[in-house]
C-alpha cells in the first residue's frame, strides 16, 4: 500500500463500503427501481394516453419519475455508510486509526458521493435510453439528466449526515424517508394553501425534483436550479452540523 | 412425638424446572412477556407518544391554514347531498298518473369541443322547477349508455347504446309514488330499466324533455399542484315522437332553464342567454348546459381533518419494524425462542401487542386531532349549511376515525411482518414506506390511468377510509390523486391494506419457522 498519506482514509472508506454486501444490493436496487418506475410511468403514454406522441405530458420528467423511488436506495446507502459503523462498533476502530474526525467524515462523504453519482448516472441514463426507445418524439435534455444524478448524490449525503447526527440507523432512515416522501405528500394533499406555499419553498424534496421539468417552467413553485439548491443547502447544512457534532461527541 | 427430620437426605440438588411445559406456555403469558418488552424500552414509548403528538399537531396546522369565504350557496338534494341541478327543461305539468314518451334522435356538442361522455338527453319527472327537488329521469348519454337516475345519488344502467350513433326510444311512467323507466330501439318492444319509489312527490309534477351537459374539463397536472379548467360545455339534443298521456293542463310545452336566476319567471328571464328550444314538424331541438349530479368538487372537510396521519404512520412503521428487528440485532430473539420454542405463538403475541398498542394510540390521536381540526375548520368558515356538521360518533366521521386507527395499526403490523422476513430495520422500514407512502407520490407524477391503478393495488388504497364525501362513479368529476381522491371505496381500500398485511404475516410465519434465529 503506497497510497499517499491523505488518501489513506479515502482508501479505507472505499474498502469498507465496497466489502459490505448491502452496498451492491442497494446500488442494484437503485438502478432497477429507477428503471422500473420510469418504464411504468412512460408505458401508458406510449400506449394509449397520447397515441401520436403529441400530448401535453412532460415526457422527459415522466421518464425520470423513477428517481422518486431510487432516492430511497441512495438514502439507505448514505445512512449505512455511517450507521453500520455505529451499529457494529467499528466506529471506534475507525476513529482509532484516523483520529482526525473531520477527515473520516470527509472521506466517507467523498467515497459515498462518487459511488452514488456513478450508480445514479447509470440509473438515469438507463431510464433515458429506455424512454428514447419507447417514445417517438422524446428529446432528452442535459439539465434534467445531470440534475437527477446530482439529486441522488445529495440524498445520499443527506443520509450520511442524518446517520452521523443520530448515530442510529433506523432513526436516520425513518427521518430521511419522512423528508423524502412524507413532506412532499403533505405538500400536495394538505388542504391549507398557507402551509402548501411554505413547504413548497422550504422543504427539500418536491423542490429538488423541479430540476426534471422541461415544460411549463413558469408554473413551477420553484425554478429548477434554485430547487436543487434547496436540497443542496439541506445536505450541506446538515453535513456541517453532523461534522460539528461528530467532533464534539464521543463515539 | 418425634421431631420431623429429613428422613431422605438429598443426594444431588435438582435444578429449577418450570412447571409449564415450554411448548404449552399460555398465550396470555406470552402476551404479557411481549407487552413487558414493549413498555420497558423507553425509546419505543417515546416514539409512540411522538406519533400521537405529531398526528394531532400536523392535523391542526393543516386545518388552521385552511380558510374559506363560503362561496356560492350550495344546493342540496332530497337526502342532503350537495348537488348540481341545472339543465334545459321543456315541460308540462302532469296531475296524477301518466306517462311521457319520446325518441332521442341525436346529441351533439354545440361548441367546438367534443361531446362530453356524461352529457344527458332524455325524459324527466321532477316535483318542481326548484333546484334540488326530487326527480326521476331516463337519460341517453354519449359515453355511458342509457341510464335511469333519480334523486341525484341513484343510478341504474340500462343498455349501452350510444345516443350519438343510434336513436333511442325512452318512456317514463308515473303510478302514485312509483316511477318506471323504459327504453326501446324501435318504439314497439320496450324493456324496463328500473322501478323506483319517490316519497313525497306532489300530485302535480313537471314532466318533459331534459338536456344537460357538464363542462369540459382540462386538467393540467404537475407535482405540487395541478390546475383544472372547466370550460364551455354546451350541447344540442334532438327529440321526436314526444307524447304525454295523463291529465295535464292544456298549456303547450314551455321551456325553462332549471338553475337560471328566476326559473318561474316568464321567458326570456327563465333562461340563460344561449339556451334555446325550437320545434319544427314534431322535432324538438334543445340547446343548453348544466348537469344533474351529486357535486363532487367541493372540499371534503372530514378528509381535511386527517392530514397528520401521513406523519404518524412513519413513526408506526418504525415502531413495528423495531419491535422485532431490535431483537434480531441484539440477539434477544434467541432468548425469546428458547423461552418459547413455538415460534408462531411468539409471532402471534408480537402481532397482537404491536397491533393493539398502535391501534389505541392511533385512535386517541386521530380522535383528538379530528375534533380539534373540525372546530378549527368551523372557525375558518367551513360551516353549515354548505359544510354540514360531522359529529365524531356518527358516520362518516366515525368510520374515518376508526378506519385511520386501523390503518395505523395494520401498517405497524405490516412493518413487523416485513421485519421478521428481512431481520433488519433499515430494509423493513424502507420497504414499508415504499409500499404505503411512495405509491401516492408516484400517483401524482404518473398519467391518470396508471395513477388510479397504483392507488387500487398498493396499500396506499387504504387512505380512502378518510374520505367523508361519498364518491359516485356516474359523475363527470375527475378523480385526481392530488385532490385527495382515491379510486376505491373506504371499505375496499382498507381491505387492500389488510390483504397485504395478512400476506406479509403468512410469509413471516413461514420464514420464522424454517430459518435459524
């Protein structure tokens, strides 16, 4: 092992992540679920909703619906990256080997981000290729594609932050799934326009996926890039908070 | 007298043996053991309390932000349902028994849109020209065949002949309170559609030709709010062979728009500007708009009082999963199975405890949440008569409250069963959240047919139990998932979730028996 000193924690984290069977299961689930839901979303459009392909549906956004499902896999991957260490107690070994705690967290975040970006890119590209094959006038665009991959990566980092803060896998997963799914559900179903407006602007989840829209952009509650920015702010803010807590607390 | 002494000294100390045979340990004892496990973990009690508090709090926040200024006066049908009742009516009074017959020869749109599937042309017997008064009608529609409908909430399908392609003979007879609808292809061979009784029908009623068409609805859906624009919707229908048998005043046929500002005033004040009736050589041509149907578009203030359940359910999922995965994680499961080798009994005891605990906590939370939300909504303008009172202990509120508690409990048991199968909390929690909550989110994003299908076949169908307004499938109302509309009826929706839970429990029972702990 002749890796540079600074790269050693990175290499260690990569080894840990790569040797967990759950990592590969989750990445497989990310690709499979994203693709399956994307296919289910576009199939009716291809078949009978608009036969000529000249309907009002935002086909690019529709083909990327699977990201809604795939992000759960990313969240769990992010949570397990830290949560598994607390669950099994390896965190103490990790911190004994690398006492600089911010470096541990940064290495975990880097490895996790690279891995989910790769998995997410695979899932998103597969969905786009499938839609391209099924729909006649499908025109993939760069912003939704890139944005979806970024969104999946940020969700994984959010999971890492939550697990570091809570030091508990099930708590972090429950909270994370609440942010990803329950908040957007309330945004739509809540009968109160006041709270709807507040949640649309301040909650990370429906906001981030506005990055996928290619039609009726003026009708969106938040513009595409600022929307993704909301999620990025949550992920970065929570990661920072997690870093502070990680430094100040016992393992 | 002899002092008692140990006449048989013990050779070896016998180890303690329970009097109970391990496999025959009583089920109440097992229940007690599982209940002790539950109540002594402080985190679980906290989660349970947090679930209840979050449910009440979110429900209350949601209700406090919902304000209405009342809107136009609602029209109520004979049974109190909010209804739409406006149509073009060419009528004569009929006193006592009699019948009206006509042939509907065509129904087409009068503007540049396609004809609505629920446009209606036919015959009606109505107790008065007042909106919401009782009626019975035989109607030919372009998309749903021939129907007999009465008092807004009742509908019987006749033949599925489409009025846009084939003329149809219709007949409506009155005998006392009984009204019978008939249809025929040729005017000679008649088949009965339905025979109904309208109580309180006056001696003299208005009978004649009816034309109504709901407005065309354009739905633009997007996540975080879909907009619906309803436009136009004028139709023209033609009739001939109009005959009325029975005692009627000798006045000719007159035309009125039911729902026009002053229906009893002389023409033209009793009509909308673009409604017409022309008669040439026995052919009646009616042009108009409106609909005769239950009004399904308004806010459902029962359903609006359960928003917190979406948050409470998350805690219940975590609780159900952790109740068993916690034992697998810490190895306690081996102790549990050593104490009670009958594993199915352990599973049954765990199911009973978590089901009962989540049901009781859920019931308390939704009942309190519902009561608070209802009083908040009253204060925000959702008051009678447009929004009648729904007392907690009467249907539909009682059904919605009990159903929501059952929903929370069933989901917790589902999480428990999935936890037994997967033996880890991360997988169990994520799986159940994706089964129960994700389908609803996807239903907002999917095209409508796929979205409705999703809400029929996944456990998310169970949220239909919170609906207070009964959904009728014979209206043109668009059932949009983002509007809180679930395609299944409350009972069927909850049954779907119960079926998932039962299937998961069976799978759990099978795996827990054949696997090592």
